[in-house]
C-alpha cells in the first residue's frame, strides 16, 4: 500500500508552507501531508495510515480556529486540490468537491445565476463550513449551508467510498449536517440545492461608541425578528476605535430594505451606506476583496496573524448586567484588534427542529463571536486572557451553547456546548461508521461506550 497524490514529507521542499494553518498561533510538524487529487488517493491514504499505525488529520481549507486539522507526527490528508464544481440548473443542484473554497464556488454558481448560503471569508473550505453548520449572510433567507445539503460522498475508516443522503445512510447524513468535521470519515464531495439570485442590497450603519448601549439593546430585539430575506450583524469594537457598526444583506430592493431598517434608523446613525449590487459583488465586499483579486488567494502566505476566537449563543436580549459586562470588557480591550460580533439568527434557521439535523442551535436570537488578533508574541497573553475572561463573565447571560465552527480548546463541556442534546446520537453514529475511532482529534466525537 502506497500513498498517492501529491505527497510532501517532513523536510522536503514545500513542507513549511504545506504544514501551515490559517491561525499562526499554532505550528504543528506532521509526518507528511498528502494532497489528494482523487477519491482513490483518499482511500489509499486511509489504508496506508491504517496499516502503518500513523494517526491522521483531515484538512481542506486550513481554517480550523484551533488547528485541529493538523498534528505533530500525523499524516495530514488534505483535500484542497479536489475543487471541481458542477452545476445542474435543471435540477437546481450543484456538486462540489471537498477541497473547493468559498469565493471560487460563489463565482462558478453565480455564472449560472444561482448560489448556496455559506460563509463570507474567501478562503474557507466548503466542507468544514458545511459539516459544522455553515452560517452566513443568506442564513436567515435559505438556512445554514448544511440545511441545503442533499447528499455527501465520504470515505470511511475502512477505506470504502459511501454515500450519505436521506435514503442512504440517513443517520450519517443527519450527523454530517452540523456534527462537525473530521469525526466520521473523509468527505470527498457534497451535493447542494442551489437558489436563484440576482441583486442584493447591502448596508453599513455606524454610531459613535458612546451610543453602544442604546444600539446594542435595540439591535437584539429587532434583528432576529426582521424579514427572513435580511441577515444583520452587529460589530462592537474597543472604545479606542470609537464607533459601533451594523452591517447586513437583504435579498431584495433598497426600497424594501429601507422599510426593514426604518426602526433602526430612528437611532440616528452618524453614517448610512445602502447599496444594491450584483450578488457576487456583495460576496467580494464582505470578503474584503475586489473583483480582480487573485483566484487562489494565498491566505496564509506571509501572514503572521495569530488569533483567538470563541463563541456563545444568546436566546433572549441581554439583561442590563449582561450589557454592562460587554461594555466594560470593550473598554478594557488589550488593543484595537478586537471585535465582538453578534450574528442574527431566526428566519429559516429557526424553521428546522433542533434534532432534525445534528446542528442544535436553532431557537436562539443570535451568536456572539469574541475575536482578538495580534502579531507580536509579547501581546499573546493579554489577548488570550481578555477572550477567556470575557467569555467567563458572560456565562450567566448565554445559553451554554457554542458554534462548533468557532471551535475552542478552552471549553470544558464542549460536547454539549457544540451539540446539545444531539450528543448521544452522534456517538451512536460514530460507533456504526468508525467503530475503531480512527478519525479522532482533541474534540472529536468518540464512539458510544
């Protein structure tokens, strides 16, 4: 049994780049990285690792916040070279290989006048995004990325290629929609329902930082209850930055969006930007890209950014105490490179039962994402402590749930934080499809004991 595909061993040319993770806070030294070109390469890699006894990690976009997709002395099975995208307009579906990244997907689908709901970061891999749920700016309109999944092709720990769908391996199909990446096998392609889309209307509003309490309180009651075609994000930054921002996207006209925004506009923002534009241009805008960006945006090349992100869910508007906790921590931010982001839920996300897929966080108002970034080693401790202390102080005000795609090594109760009451069933699925627990990492689903 041999490794096939593009194999890079420790010490070889290209290894230093191949081992990098998007979050440069982590640096693993794997035994080798195999960039698979085909399903056969994936099967060969699994069989080789099973025979050799070397642990594996599975990777596509390299965006695991806590670098769970790499490990010292492991074989990294990387899907990023498998990036074909096929669109069937007549059946309103697209089949996408597991290594494709988001912006190339959106571009290919956009050429056919369709899209799928997904995230906004250009270089995130479609597979990890989908398997953890998949929140983005179309989520309240057409659901999470996993809600649009029709079938999945996957290589098991036994080296077999199987299909998971509503009619084939339905328990596995359930688990793959929100049960997280790297747990059950190696997904090689995914088929989605696609949705027609043309123009969207995007906006950014800002207020002086002194208005933070008023804007926070209003947004929390307003955003989760608005028109389902509208997804809104509240961005709270350090007091030193000096502003509070609300951004969002609406699948409709500026006139319609202004009606949606009317209550929020009564808070008299200091700046208002509303623009209707082709959907793909909105993708570029939220990704921080221009239309002429390089096709293979090398997101880790030359980047020395380290970060710590964590998350919570909120089911009802924060109390006065919760609001003051937020304000006080933002006043004490270790630098200007921090963001507290509130992502609105409701809409199509909430129309699916918490146990209908493995993604349990359906009946919430919004997700909080704590984000902090730094480049100098001496700044790390202050930024890490800020996130950890902030999250701890917020616990009386949140559900106890966390979004698995914002994975967090600090979580003590990560099993129920990520998966809620779906945890037991996930272990049962694991027992069936990977009884030897071949696919494992620091926060992987174990088999039923």
